[in-house]
C-alpha cells in the first residue's frame, strides 16, 4: 500500500486484520479492531522489551516505537516496526534469537 492510501484510510496491512472474522460473526459481543490491536501490541511489547523498546498506539491507525535512548519512530504496521526497531537499537532485532526466546520463556 502506498503512503497516500494509508493516510486516506485504504485497506489496512494484513497484520492489522482480524484473525478469523467469520468466527465472531454470530457472537453477541464481537471482537473489535481496537481490542485486537491492543492484544497485538501487548504481545509485540513482550518481544520488544528484550531490546529495550516499547510500542504504543498512535491515533488507532499507526504505532509509535520508542527506543531505549528516547528516540521514536512512527510506523504504520508491524512490518515497518521491525525495520524501525533495528534502527532505534542500532542492531538487528531478531525475533528468533536464542537469548530472546529464553527471555520470553522466563516472562
């Protein structure tokens, strides 16, 4: 998606879609996009905490990524978040790193 479509409210990135929207169609209280977004952000923050990073919501459409030194980056989706995380940490943030996996098992 180009930046203009994102600003004008085009279709979102695939990482922002419901896991199985048809599963919630008949429930009285369906999951909302905001709740799903909060859950994703909470899970991603477990991974990012290993690198001293924190992801927060930005107006319900983007995210703000905060680095350990106070630097920030606005990202539109989780795909962009990994590139920004590498830049803010000045190292490669590998989600399959053995030290990270040990950190996740301990938390």
